[in-house]
């Protein structure tokens, strides 16, 4: 597939790298980028051979969020979005927010390799990933409150309290302040912190570890994490896990991997 705002590469079998590719605008999100992301995610949803995804930004930033200089809002169609709250909700807001839902729906684990600024929608895309590896240059800014909007945008009030706790999330979303890489690591906002020049290599090495696992086991792990985040009870969460384990215990790959594990253990 050809894109003008993204790059998609498969550097080795099983790994796909999505690069937000508008470095001159700090990879700001335009309506065109959104449409290209939808098309790419739709394609990846059907491609089981691509087992792990990495998302990063070209140049010196991950993404600065929605592009305030995007030409679309000035078009006839774009101006129509602001004619009423209902039009904005149906034609604009849901289109932006739907990208976050698409990321969570994808069966492939997503590793965000965050370089530089991840602001607004860029921060939200990082939060929607399964693993966040950040460079020391990374900065996270939930900037919505700073321009008169609610800090609750594109899943921030869902993901952030679960990741770092209610009190910290409230303060960050209500003040719109910048969280630097060191603080992000300290409060559990990111999985790992690495040197800038090692960021993509670290993400690829992590992807390789995931590739070494059972394909179905990896997919069901993401599924269990997604659903059990909101499980109604411990019993409900365990029942979902039980279902997955029983499926996997009857899969041929389980017997092969278990046998190899036992042989290795006996020889050590």
C-alpha cells in the first residue's frame, strides 16, 4: 500500500513498523493521516503473518497531535463539522477517536517507540499501545485542556488512571503539563527508557522476543489483558483466562513447545 503521511515497512518476517511520516510538522495528525491509518489497520487486521507492530515517528518527534494547520477544516466539508455539536461528533470526533479503538482491536501487540514529543493525539496513540519504549528525549503532553477542551480525549481518562493511578492522572490531565521521560518512567507511564540511538533497535529486539512466543498464545494474551482490564470480578477474569488456557492446551504447538522446554530443562 502507498501512503503520503505514513511509512509501513516489514524489516524482517513477522514485524511491521509504522512510521508517522510528516517530520516537518512533528508528525502532526491530519484527516489524510487518519484515513491512511484506518486503511493500514484494516489491512493489518487480515494479515496474520505480521505478528508484532511497532509505531514511531519520523524525525525529532513522535507526534504533536492534531495539525492545527490542516487544510481540511477550511474546506466546505470541514466547516460542516463545526456547524453543530452533533455534526462534529458524528463526522469529526468519532473519526479521530476511532483510531484508538482500531489500535486496541488489532490482534497484533503494538510497541510504541516514542521519540521526542508525544502530545495530544500523539500521546493518546502511545497510551493505546501495549508496550511503550521511550527515548530520553520523550515528552508526553495531554494538551487538550490547554486549548479550552476537556482533558478527557481519545481514551486518556480510560488509559491513564489505569496506568499511573487516579491522582496522578487527574493532575496531568487537568493541568496539561509536560511529563518528561524520567518522570514517565518513574510513574509507570512507559515500559522502558533507552538512549535515543537505541530506541528502534530496542523496539525491534522486544518484537523479536514476542515473535518467539506461540502466535495464538500471544494474541490471546493481548485479548485477555484487553477484556480483563474491565472484568466485573476476579472470577470473571479467571473464567476468561481458563477458556484461553484450555484452547491453548489442546493446540499442537503447546505439546511441541512443552516437550522442547522439558528436554532443555533435563539437559541443563
